[in-house]
C-alpha cells in the first residue's frame, strides 16, 4: 500500500504549501507547483474542504492496508496445508465458526458429522474464507485492530498501540461523519490544522506498520 502513502504525503505537502501562502511564508518543500491566492475567502473555503479530503485519504489507507494484510494472512494460511489439530486455538475457532454458518437446517446432522470428521482427520486441511469471514467496513481504529489480532491469535504488547488510539479514532469518526453527511467538508476542516493532519498521519503510519509486522510474522 505504499502508493496510498505516496498520495497522502503528496497531498499534505500541497496543503502545507497553501497554508504557508496564506500567511506569506516561503515553502521550499514543494517543487512541482506554485500556489497563488487570488480570492482569499473563496480560497480559504476550498482549503478547509481539502483538509477534510485528506481525512478520507488517511482512513482509506488504514482500512485498505488492514484488509490487504489480513487477506494475505488468510491466503498464506490456506496454502499452509494444515489440519485442524495442527493450528492454533484461535484459528480452530474461526474455522468452526465459518463452518457453522454453512450448516443447513435440512442437513444439520450430516453437516455436523462432516465437520467433526474433518476436524479429526490428519489428511483434511482446513481453510478460511476471507470474503465471508472477515469484516471491517467503517470501523478501522485501534480498538478494532486489536480485536482482529486477538481473534486471529496474534500476540502483541499494549505498548505497541497505546500512543495511537486517539488519532485513529479521530480520523475514523471524522471520516464517518463526512461519509454520512453529518457535517460538511468545509465545516469539518475549519478547525483542522495541517500540523494536526501530520500528527494523525505519523501515528497512523506507525500503528499500521506495527500491525503489519505482527500479522506477517505470525505462525499458525
């Protein structure tokens, strides 16, 4: 998901250039364009909306990266050729939960019998369905990320996420308010500084990096 980070970083540099132009302070980090303010009040209104747009970009980065990381985790597990007795308890629970969803009322005895037989057999390799069993939409924050780790048996220290809860929740809440039309892009951005956005970005990058490293190093 490096391309999403590049887009976010590029957009924030643009915002910093606009912010400096408003106050007449030179900005040397922007080499691809020059900002000129023609109509101050109109430009300010657009600038507020642009700050809200980067909130959407940051949230999309969080959700897309978590989903991609977990999709890769499921694919890696499914190609590991592991029987029920060989995998960790949390993944056994996920498999059972997934199979229970498939049980039909008119074939319940046969379906349960098959599930039990498969869990005993060393020759049957269990698998998980990412599209059916994984859910995240609209709720990607530190609390949810830790729940995902717990659910999949990924061990972590609380200190690995303790500094990032406020930033991810703020971005999630702002994104949901914008997406549901509870606040306009301009109103949301009026009290949001570029420094705030940079802090949110840095916290999000660190948090998601920790998450990805933990998941990618997890054994089954």
